[in-house]
C-alpha cells in the first residue's frame, strides 16, 4: 500500500484544480494536503445533498475550514432524492458528479479542469465486494479508476492506493479537524457493514487483501478496455443505432458487447443481465420484416425501428 504522503507526492493534476470536499475525514485530509503542496492553486467544492439532518452542519464546517486555510469554496445545494426504482446511493452519486462538473464551468469559467476525489483503498475494496455481490460483469469488477476524463474534465482519485486507516493516521498527526458523518455507523447501509465486519475479517485472513483486490480490479479494467475497443469496431460495422442484420452476423457474445456499449455511450443507460438476454433472444428470432421488438431496458425501451434498433425513454 502507498503511504498518504507518497500518494500526494505522486499526484500531478493540472493547476489550478478542485477538491470534492464533504468535510469528512478523507476529503479533509486530501484538501489539507493539497492546499499545503499547492498554495493558492486549490479550490474546494461542497455539495449539500439535503438528505440528512447533519447536512447543514457539514456545510458550515466546510465554510469555516476553507476560510481558515485560505481555499476558495463553492457550495451547491441539490435535491438528491432518488426516483422510483433508483438506488438512493446511485441517485446521490449522479447528482454529485453533475454538480461538481457544473461548478467548474459556472464558478471558475473553465479555468479549472481537474477534480480530485478522496476515495481510498478501503472504498475500492468495498466497491469490488459490492460488485461481486451483484454478480457484476467486468465494468463492475474493474471497480473505480484512479483517473478518467469526461467532457473535458480530468477526474482523479489520488488516494486509491492508500488504506483508510493511514488517512486517519495522517489527520491525527497533522491535527486536521473533520466532521464525522453520522450515517457511517448505520448498519442499514451495506458499505458500512462491509467496512465494520468484512474488512477486519479479510485483514486477519489475508493481510495483503487491499493490494491483491486492487490488482484484480486492474486486470478487469484492462479486459474491459479491450472489450470496449472491440465493441467500438463492431458498432462501426453495425451502425449506431445498430442494424439488426449486421448484428446477427456477430456471435452472441459480440452482440451483447456491442449492445452494452451502444446503450451506455449513446443513451447513458445499461441493461440488466435478464434484459440483455431477452434482447439477444429477440434478435436471434428476428428473421421476418414483421417481427416486432420492444424490451424494457434501464429507464427506457429498446425496440425495432425499421431494420435497426432504437432506444426510447
């Protein structure tokens, strides 16, 4: 595992950059370390989700902490309530990333294009275990990338190789204050049960589990990248939206791979395993001009549109 100081030393964002700052232990450590390393080059963004009574206290703590260390802070209040059938965690995550991106464009007018997020090695393990519990494919098993780009913004997780305990040890040694999220002790959340029960058991049986799990996630990410490249090539042949006869020339596995990319890239949605299997069955049976296809996928429907497929919400 990397040390906290070593991870900060290896972090090379474009300057100036922003830190996603919740006020909790991990983001407090990241913000404090970055502000010391790059004085005057760091911004902070706090997203007030409004999902718990302590949210106002978090906001006030962040305002005071940023004032004390001289870091400009942008605060945004959002409605992070989830829609019917949507995971509360997924809804909060989506609005958080959308808000962080919006602040970069609205608050600093494109002068800031990098964002650092404080997720660490324990978060990575939790993400991988959750993916395994859902029977996820390679995208889930790849867990969280250390860096990725989207819409001109570079997102960084510089602490992804640092154990959670090492982050708190650094906070204590540096006497950096943070505010504890009361939901962290709530066993109703699966992540909290993993953190409190599974991680200690894993550490006892497999002391190097953080490193080995991270290595498995990297292998899955490499394999997923290869599949994405193949899907891109196949969609270049089948079209986007894909044409049914062109898809039928591929193996079932390549059809599934191409359809996953089409749904994600063009429509920002994904099919469950059952939905994708049904869609593949319908494609195989689609041998006449009158064969209709209409299958629920994500928040919409995939249906036949002439000789091709179309997605409608």
